[in-house]
């Protein structure tokens, strides 16, 4: 996860990983970085480890990379439903059945997707 967040462009050193992850020794950090290198996920370039490809496992399957940030996939749906809810509420001129249905569905969709976004965000390692 640390390499995914920090080692994309410039790479990270063994000591940096050891300090950031509070490993007991640099050798332990080197061991894990070497394991990533063995499976083809990282590459050692002059003592700095660089991520060669992203591999989504576990909770990382629920995140998208946007620049340097990892954002939950549900965030985009939550934003879309919230925008639709605001638009529907602002343009509610009459209480016709379709207008109320659109308002209720956009509210429910917004609540559900924000709940999933927060839940996924809390599971982030």
C-alpha cells in the first residue's frame, strides 16, 4: 500500500519504507520489497523501489487511482446521486408523482452510495 501511494513516480528507499511502516529493521522492509520484486509488482532502480504495475487485491479492488490519490469507487456514484438530488429538489415545482419519485430515488441512491463510500474509506489500509 505504501509503495502504491508513494513509489509511483520517484520510488522509495528501504529505510523510508521501514520508518513509514514502523518495521523493526530495514532488513524486514527489504524482504517485503524483494517479495514484491519477485512477483513483478516492483522494480529496484539504483536502490529505490518503483511500482511497475498495480495489482488490486482485497480492499484495494474498491479504490481508483486519481493522480496520487486512492478514492473509493462509490464516491463517483455518491457524487452523481447527490448532484441529481440537489437538482431535483431545486426544480421541484409541483408535487406530481414522477417528481416525488425522482426525489425519493435520488435521495435513497445518495444515502446508499455515501454509506458505501464511507464504509470503504474506513477499510482503507
